C-alpha cells in the first residue's frame, strides 16, 4: 500500500475513532433516560452518527467547583474543537486506551467526563419536549384484548364514584373527635388539623414502633421516608431500630391482604386520613413526652376511622352534598352508556349500602341507572365475597328491605345483598378472560379475582393524574435524566482510586443524593412517588403489577379506546438486556390517545 493511501486510511480511522467515542457517550446519556445508564453503554439507541460524523454537543454547562474545560467558540467549529478538547484530555474515551495513553491528571479527566455528560444531557432534553405522557392513558401489565371482553364489572367507591379531597378532611376530623370524646384521648390532639398531602397510598405502618414508612418491592425501607409522628426519623436511628439494616423480613411485612403481624400496609384511598391521624396522635404523645402503647393507638385510630363508615357519617355527608363530593359524574355516565350500547353486560359489586349507591348513581347517571346493569350487588363484604362461599345472596325490595326468598338466579332489575363469588359464578357462568372487573383496592377488589378465578382486572389509581403532571415537567425530566447519567458515570469511573479521584467521586455521590431528594419532593415532600423509591419500584407498584392487567387514573380513560382495542405491555428491558427500540426507553410515552369522545365533557 502506498504512503498516501496509508495516510488517508489512518486519517479516516482516526476520525471514525473520534466519532465512535462521542457516539458512545451520547448513547450512554440517552440510555440514562430509559433507566439503564448504570448498565453502561448500549448498542442500539437509533442512529447516533451517520456518514462518519460525530454527534457531540456543547451547551456550555460548567460544574461548580470543577476545573475549567475549554468550550467551543461557535457552533460551526463545535465538532472540530470538541475533537481537539478530547484529544488534550485523553486520546480516546475507550477504557482500553488507558494502558497506552500518556499519564494525565485523573481529577481533570473525571471533571471533563462530568462536563461532557452534562452538556449531552442538556441537549438531549430540549425545552418543550417533556409533555409526553397523557394522564388519560391506560397502562398494561398484561396483554388484554377488549374484543374478547363481554362483561364489565365495577366497584363503586373510587371507581364509578370519585370523591373530592374535602371528604378526607371530614373523615379525619370526625375520627379525631371520636378519639377524644369516646376513647378519652387527650384534648390536645383536637388541635391537630388535617394535613393535605402528608401521607401517600401504599405506605407501611410499624404498629409497635409507631413508624410510618415507604417500603420497596424487595422489602427494604426507603431511608428518608420514615416518620415518627410528623417528624422524619434519622437514617442512623432507623438502622438501629431494625437491627443494623433497613430490610424488613418477609414474616413481618404485610401479608396477602396487607395486614402482617408487625406491619400494616395502607392500600385504600380512604386510608389517607387514617395515616394522617396516626401521625398526628403519635406526634402529640412524643412532643409532650407522654408514655403510651403504640399498639393500642393503632387499634383505637383504626376503630375510630371505622366508626365513620359504620355509623354512616360518610354516606350522609356525600348524600347531602353530592355536587361537593362527587367528581366527574358525567364521565361515569358516558362510560356505562357506551358499554351498554355496544351490547356489553355490566354488573356492580360494592360494599356500600344500596341507598347510598342509588343516590350517587341517580346524580351521575340518572334515575334509570339500573337499566344499564345486568346485576347489582351491594354490601358484598369484600374481600370475603371473593374468597368465601359462606354468605348466600339475599334480595332487596324496592324499599331496600331484605326478602326471605331463595335466590335461584341473579336477574336484571333486582338488587342483591351479600352473597359470594362462587354462587355468582354458578348462577351467571361468567368466567375467565371474558370478564373485566375494575376497582381501586388491589387486595379487596382485584387480588382474588386474578389469582383464583382468572378474571381480567383493572386498577383505578387516581394518583396517576398528579404524578403524570410531575413527570411531564421539564424540571423532572432534566433532573431524572441527569441523575441517571451521573449514576452511570459513577459506576464507570469508580476504578479511579487515587485520593484526588475519590474526592471527586464523593462530590458526585453527594450530588446524586441531592438529586434523589429533589425528584422525590416533586411528588410528595415526605414520601415521594407512590410508584417508586430512589431506584426500585415500591411495594405498592409490585402489587399493582401482580394484581392488575391494566391500570388507569379513572374509568373515563376507557372512552379513549375502541372496544376492540388490544393493550400490549411494553417489553421493558431486564437488567441484562439492551433496549432495542426507542419506545422501550420511555415506556408508556407513545401511548397518547386522543380525547375526541370526551370533548363535550371536559
């Protein structure tokens, strides 16, 4: 080969090497957005470089306290200067080259990698691109073909009927007054007003220690989310309380229905005021150095909350002011009318009494609401309705009085009380995947139906609307992407163990913890997102994925989909898998149905 040809080949090889190096960094940054940065660069993120051109970028971001890194004087010279800059710092980004490259200052090298990554992250998420998630999306944990679904079932509270936050305040205040007046608790507790957005669904409560906390899918307590009363417990104390670890053993954490011997998990939307009252009462005793038994407090608060329901206070408040407490009733009517008009069979199974349900459905749907349903069952006593064959069905007359006749069939136009699923299946023949039942309580509404009977299940998660708004903000997108990129950078650079490098890595670790706190606080300043801890899914998320085929913010989301639509779960990459398609990097982002059928409502 002639000398000119050799020089040409060498020059091309060098240019390709530079391009590949920058491409590797960008791929790593893009992969960060898909929560895979800590696994290193991936080999397929779409076309990063074309025709041998580099894809480096420079937004001029400079880390505080880091060595100054030359920036390009103009966009036109960006590639050329970026190539020179990389050459001055290190001959290549390839880790193999360290053995042959000239010795460089590791601190300067680490900060150069940091700044380059930060520039790439800044360019990766341009302003205005974050509003990707539609709050009316239905998310699939399992493949569901609506064309196969012939029968739709519904819970009532927080499924057909969504309630305003004003109801939480009423439940809290009434239960607090019960504690003071009927359980003879100190008057000082009456001074604690309800705190909106203090607690979050899915939290665990240590009954004996009086601690409220968030636990992840692997039974680890998320440090920073443990509260004694209204005050956070220091991480060191948490570790000491749990024997030097933040892991809760399987036999102590909540059982199948959320009630373990030590831990109680709050999975009901109605449980938000209960958790807040527990925190307030604990805070009063701790603040005043009053000795008390946390186990007794837990039982008394639970009973006081129960009295609000047993004595019918909640039902009375809602029936007296339906407009104040019931939200989006028009959407409930639209869903039921659409399903019935397409020939689908509908049924209702609720724990609420008939008079309460009838009043609410009259308000939302109209006085002929029962014409839409093939079967109506009230005061069903779930979850026992789904896992016991003890209670027989009883029929109610038009006045709501119990009848004594033997139930041989479940007929349209009638209202039934109690009963059990085994008789329900025997009398209807409604089995398997042709039935889709919606409810808000993962244990009481959905678990047995999926695990024992093979029904399709849909979880109603009202919190999705609020969390989606947070995820759609530029602050969250930028913060999370940089957090993931920084985590990947820490993983790859941890082999630098000289004293100066260790100081840099410690700075990065500190920044990482601060970023975690910021992203957590965007959802809830005390407990963060109900779906995720710092990096793992929560215990709530684990149960959500296990007990529901699909989940959504409200049943009105059904209006955005054709009744022959098939929901496909995203094949999210496992830890050892590389994402091979862009949609896998931002799971759910592409599911953005339009709201054409809802235009007349919203």
